[in-house]
C-alpha cells in the first residue's frame, strides 16, 4: 500500500473544504510499519516492536505486521491496540515541508498538509477549515496547534537522539523469539546494538540518561518481545514461522 500523498493546505484551493472526524482506520490495513515521533516511542513500545529501518537515520518505526497486513486493525476498520501512533491518529493531517518561490528565491517552511482524497473531507457538511475571507476557523486552529506542539516536542529531543548515528550502533540484527515453545529467528531488523551503547564512556551514558534518550532505547529493546505476536498471526509468512 502506498503512503497517502499530502499536499499543502491553503485557503484558496481548499476554501470550501469541510472536515469530519472518523474512527475508521481501514486505510492502514496494508501498512506494516509506521514512523513514530521520538517522544512517543515509550508508549508505542508497550504494544509494538520498535525498529530503526534506516542505517543513517534515527527515525523510529512501529512494526504492525510481518506479512502483508496490519494485524492491529480489523476488517471493520477498528483499531485493536491500546496505543494509536500519532501519524495515524493525525490523519488526514500532517506537518510537511512546503516549498515555494519568493522574489526568485526558493524557500521552504513547515506547513499543514492534507490527504485530499481522505473520506474525512467533504464540500457539503462537517467542520469548515476556512472562513469566508480565508481565515482559519477554530477547528483548523486547534489542529494546527496540536500538530505544532507535537513537532516542537519532537524537535527538542531530536539532536540528542541523532547522536546515536555517530556511535555506529544502528545495525541489522537477527533476533530470536520463542513461539509455541520453539525458538524462531527473525532477521533483517535494524536495531540499536545494546553492547555498543553499554560500552560507551560513563559520561556519555549519563548524557543519554539526562536527555531521555536512554529511556527511549530501553523501550526499544523491551518492545522487541512483541515480535512474538506478529509471528503468531496468520498473516505472517510461513517462511518466517518455520525459520528456526
């Protein structure tokens, strides 16, 4: 399933757009990983395995399935996990980098993006996003404030988390998981190498604790126990289920 395409929200193109909140998460049915804000890792790790797919990036992702489907949403679109990742909860809105030209200079800024084809949007009913003269309605103001609060919280922690790249600790791992009394091996998952982290100088470890990064790492390591649920789901490929 391709990711939803987000376009910048603007008062001219979307002047008559209305928004109706929905709790149907069918759009995630084939989504097997979802990016997380760094500060939500601790809560997400209570439900999902958390990995770092990109060797050069510290963007954490929640794993929602090992096959071709998200095991946490049912065929009626109900979300069946105690935690709902913010990227899904915020849909059909997201903060995106919008590019524009001003006085022959190309610039970019963080802006609200929308998935135009989302069923949340209509022209006829729901909560309007813009007033007659193009001003943001209270609905849009609240959405913007919530997204920006998340962004500021994420950005405040990001520099400390990015230090992990310099430690060369993001590595592909083969993890052993016990299912039905048998040990299964799941490979190709990029995780933070615990041995590398624990071999760092005490001053560096203290810094990771003070900045909150260590809390995220412990949550990441502990979250890998949830691989068992993904392996036991019928959607998991037989090649993984039979791998020992």
